[in-house]
């Protein structure tokens, strides 16, 4: 069995998330994403390995920017959520330069 080497900036033990899609016949689904004008294939589980992603998820979970945008129309909610999320992450020191 090969020894697993972990790369700097990644979690020692990657966190597997289940996702929202469960029980599909092919363990994945195809859908159209208008923002990039392409078909996208998604599997039901995602393996999170980056420490940065984990840290950002913790910051967002703590601050809960979606609650600050509650009660708006969907278009305004998306704009508000984008702005609030950027301000929360900016206050925490993100985005950081890619290595």
C-alpha cells in the first residue's frame, strides 16, 4: 500500500461532505450552468482538502451573512449575500494571495 503524502496547506485528514444529492443512479448529475454557459457534472460527495476552504467555511458559519439579508427578493438577496460575504471575509483577511 502506498504511503499518502499530505501537501502543505491541506488538512491532515480531508473532510468528506455528503452534499445535497443522494441516491442518484450514476452517483452524479448533469445540469446546465448559465453563468458559464456549459453543462456541469457534479458528484454527490465532495472531498474538502484545503485548510483555506475549511477556515472560510468556519468564518461564514460563525458570522451567518445570509441572516442579515433575510426578507429580500431573490435578486436582492443574492446581491446582499455576495456583499455581506465579501465584507466578512475581507475583515478576516481574505482573499489571500494564491501560492
